[in-house]
């Protein structure tokens, strides 16, 4: 009995083309999937930032920094961990810049994107932890969409399988990138069926996004803990999926490098998740537009409107407040005069000043307020406010 006789009729197909020509412009499926993933992440993150009090459109300002630095970081990680492809014997150094041919490392993407998001957050006066938590479910969804690019490229699959969801894989033509080899007018298929590990990871990422959304809603996570939860969920899946992959990779002690990386990153995220405590942060504008009518959702104000044809109305920064004060702000449109405990005076950038005794809200001193079993009304555990954007630039 041969392997071919044991292959079931059911199988997942693979595209034989990953590049289409639109006149002189090549449309690459890999790039289109990455762009689609970025759009998904931006939509989810924008909605979650608004729910925390950030003005509409801030996600675009963040993306302008985070997307390029994320792609650069992803490529740098790939080149560093696979240097022989570019600088070894027979390597092509200029190929290190050929991002469109594939080769982006998620670890570098997260690190580079985090750097860009941090820069943007400082410019906007938004706490970086708020940005990270808002991104937590959107990032795995973006990764899930981006993994479809590997399907088009016929890459990152696992070993042979006889399972009914086995994948047919084309032999791609190195002389005609983005296209399968053709013999007698038919694209060439590799013998047998293969584990679609990119699909396993895509489905796992969707599950991670759902997990973050559910637990974040139930536990009211803050201080970057929702993002740490995403990291733990993703690295858990990446650990076992990476062990199934058969593509070329560098090894340490006989184990793929990315398996070690996943394990180390998981441990770091777990330590952060267990050690960091505090309520979820909410934001109200500092130096922003006049408040909207009582009962309205001020986070939905159109900040693109102009006052008397002068400059665009936008907050100079944000102040961190408790959920109780944020809800009151939504109802009345009145910005709290005194920041919560630990929040710096926006009129006086510098070290946080202690709040007046009348600013404490009962259970607000309790560590971990706003998590499971808490109504989220505690205020004193909130992080200090960020200053205005001008103050951030000076610090």
C-alpha cells in the first residue's frame, strides 16, 4: 500500500497563483492579506479606544507609526533569525529588503509595532497601556487574516497527513515568483497532503481574540493585562503549531528557534499578568473641545469640526479617571476638576500630586479594583493622567 492510496478524496486546495498583474503593477496576495489584517485591527482598536474615552480617529494616528515600525521590526527579526538566506554562501543580501516575497517574524512585528504605538501614544497624550489593551483582540484577528497570505504562497505547511482537511500544495516556481511550476499546461502538485499549519494558527488566533474579549469584559482588565492575556494565548498556540511545521528554520538544542521564543515570551507575559494589578483606565480630555449635551456619549463627538474656521478641535491630551467619573463625564459632559489619586495636575506637568481627601471613592484604594467581582467604580487605583501632548514632548 502506498501513501497515495491512503489519501482521502476530501482535501483543501491551494491557489496556484499568488501574484496578479494590474498593468505594470503586481498585486501580491501576501501584501493584500497583511493590509486587510491591518484594517481589521484598526477597526477593532478604534472601537475599543472610543469606549475608553479616546477621541475618534486616534487609531489612524497610531497606525501611521505602528504599521511601518511593525513591518520593519518583522523583517529585521526574520533576517536576523535566518541570516544564511541573505548573507550565507550563495545568499543575496539585497533580498533582505524584498518584503513582498514573504518573511515577516511576528515577534519583530509586535516589538516594532509597540515602539511605534508608544511614540504615537506619547504624542496623543494617551497612556500606552490603554493603547495596548485596546489592540489586544484586534491583533490576533489581524494575524488570522494575514495567515491567508501563506496559503496563497503555498508555504508554512506541516508534514504529510491523511486527515480529510489535508492540504494540496503546489510546487512554486523560483524563476517566476508567485506562480506554481507548470508542466503540460497543469500546475505541479507536491505528492500527498499536508497539515495546513497556517490555518491552524489562523483559527487559534480567532479563538484568542474571543478569549480576550470575553475575559476582558468579565474581569475588566487594565494596565496592559488584556494585551498580556493575548500574548499568553498566542504563544501557547504558536508553541505546538511551530512543532508541526516543516519549513526551514534555525534550531537550538534540536528545537526550532521560534519554539524557544514562544516559551520565553509566554513566561514574560504570565509574570506581567500576575504581578500587575489595578483597575481599568478611562480617559477624559485635557484642553479639549467644549463638552457635549448631558446624556450624550462625548466619545462620539466629531473632533474634525472647526471652531470659527480656526484650528481643528482636538484634545491636547487625556486625564486618567475612574470608571465612575468617566460615566459621570459621559452623562454630563463636565470634565472632573480634580484628577483621581495619583494623577498629575494637567496644568502643572511633573510628578503626580496627591489627591485631596474628598477625592477618594470608598473602595478605590483596594488593589485590583475593577477586576472580577468589582463594579469598576473604584477610582484611586487608576493610573496617573498623561499630560498634554505639549508636556509629553517636553519631558
